[in-house]
C-alpha cells in the first residue's frame, strides 16, 4: 500500500509563501535585466521538462501561450539546439538553465557558464540562474506532493 502524499506546500504554508515571494523577486530581477517574459516561461518549461514535472509543464505552457509564445517553439524546446527558432540570448539562457537543472550530472561547467556569460550580461546570467533555481524548487514541491494533473 502506498502512503498518502502530504502536500508540503499546505503542510508548511509559510515556507511555500516564501518560495512564491522568492519567485516574484526573481521574475522582477529577470525583467529588470531585460529578459523577455516569453523566454522566462520557456526557461521554466525547459527545467520542468528535464525534471518531469507535469504540473509545472501544464501551468507554464499555458502561461507561455497566453503571453503569445509560438506553439512551434514550445514543441521543439527539448531540441532547441537543433533549430533556428531561438536567438543567441535564448540559447545562452536555455543552456545555462539546463546546466543548473542538471547539477547532479556534473555541476555547472566552466564551459556552460562561459557560453552564457559570452552572450548574457551579468544581471541576465544571475537572473537565469535564479529562475532555474526557483523553478527546480517548485518542480520538487509539485513532484514530492504528487500534484494532480488531468482527470
């Protein structure tokens, strides 16, 4: 018999509120750094794809589409490096997001960091790293709590 999952956000609401506040602060930092809101959503989607978080994938795909993102870009996001849909800024941010999300696979390499820093400003590098960090935290909350998706 499988134990009933605890919704950790509901169990410790102050911690969850703090994560939401951090997310808001990071989103403001991304905007102040000049990152396109569509790119911000793509970064959230990409981290959620890597982590296999269906709840966050559904939420941020909807958000991206509502903000005007092209379905084609979302569809090819797992293979972003193989397409012409993404700008140099997009590519640098996606690469860094993947590296931060895949820390267990070898940390954020000097090569990945340098590739991001060659295209992004210091504020943008920091904002992307924070976006990935926060999205990874939300993915872990949703996955651990088994947030329901679909019927």
